[in-house]
């Protein structure tokens, strides 16, 4: 990995020299725009709308359009004069319980590696965070943009999560929030029972990216001139039933799929994973009810069909895969 930033954590009077590395990467397929006839890459030219001439990258500046249509041009020299702290420092502001930070605020994740001379204070801060179960709220400037962030300990490494500012999170403004929606006690009890019957411990390794797998098979088949994989048939929805009946059937299906208590007691790795997958399908029977609910749990196959789709297919929801025996 190549570091994207270098500076120091300011922890009271302690300074910890660190380097920042991007912690995540997407394994999606990157498509180019090509000419359908001969497969040639389609390129774009940077053309000025005023003079009509092609503009070199060196002559391109940042521009902000005002409400009255005027364009304010901002150069690199202007950005350097911004009255913000551009020091390569991660200033610890306070420590807070992890549950008090809403995940909606998180943006990107970075690993922090200590400089050789800073290993001991780095480990000290990591151990302190692990013991307290708290996050360090910090400020950091990356590419001349000051942002709020958190530090936490994860697998012997400090991880920095950049965050949105509160005014960057949109307020949910939906009509149903003003409606007086009544939830009957028996429905809430049954929904809670469904949650309990599908409860488990989260392990991301139990899920598979069906979209990427299907897209890989599609590209391989096209490259080899072989027959393309077909989209699985989608089951037609069953009869429309009421919410309470859908919940009851979902609970029965989830329990049946898990094989009662045997799946939770570890009666074989493969069966445990399979039962969890079945329970997930069963739970979809009660999803998205608006006036009525489908009696069939066809959600799983519908998602798989979408994953194997053509150009406009979106990324399908991940599905649990069976644990190896």
C-alpha cells in the first residue's frame, strides 16, 4: 500500500508520527465507454463553452457559479490563502462512547501506521482506546479540506474514519412521518418474534457478492464466445394476505429453515449456514407490505435474477453462503 498522507496525532502533550493509508477498495467491474461497432474507446475533449477551443489540463481552474450566473474562478494560489489549519496534524478533541456516533456520519476509512520512533505511544493510544471502548474525535486536514473524524482500534491497528459535518446530512422529509400509523400489539409481538428467530452473529465472510460473481461469468462467456448464462426465472407473487398472517408464516418459515435449535447449537457448519440463508429468504415474505403482503418469499430468487442481468443491472443484495463443513 502507498500512504496518502503523513503527519502526527496530537494526543495531549504526546505526538505520534503516523502515515495514512486507504483502508478499503471496491472489487467492482470498471467499464469503459466504447464504440459498439468496433469496440474502440470513446474519448472526451475538454472544450471551453465560450471560445470553443480545447483546453489543456494546465489551463483548467476551479469555478463556482453564483445564483446570478456569474462564475468565480479560484486558483491554487487562492486556496493557499484560506485561513484554515493546513498542518499535517490529527488533533484529538475528545473521547466519546462509540454508540454515541451515528454511522450515517462516516465517509472514508484509513489505516494509520506509526513511524518507527512512534510505535510505543501508538500502541499506548491503541490499548487505551480498546480498554475504554471509546472513540477519539479528531480534526484532520486532507487536501486543504478540514474534516471531522474518529479514531478507533481495530485488529491491532488504529483506524481513522472521516466524517460528514452535521449540516451535510439531509433531514428525512417524508409524508408518512406526519401520519398517525397504528401498530397493533400482536403485530409488534409477532415482528419481534420474527427478529428473534432470525437473530445471529454478524460475520461478513458468510455473505457472497452474487453480482460480481455473475458479472464475471458473463464477461468470461463473452470473451470465450460461449453461451451466455441465463437469468433465473422469477417466481410470480402469491396471494395477497394481511400483515399479521404474513408475519406468522414468516416466523414459521424462519424456524423451519433453521431446523429449530439444532442450527444454532452448531450441528454441522454447512447446515448452519444453509439454515441462515433459508431464514433470510423466509423473512422477505413479510417485506414491503403496503395494504397487503405477498404470501411467497420470492425475494431471494428475484435478487439473484437481477444479479445475473445485463448492462443496467444494479448490485444485488448479498446473500449468506454456507459455512464449510
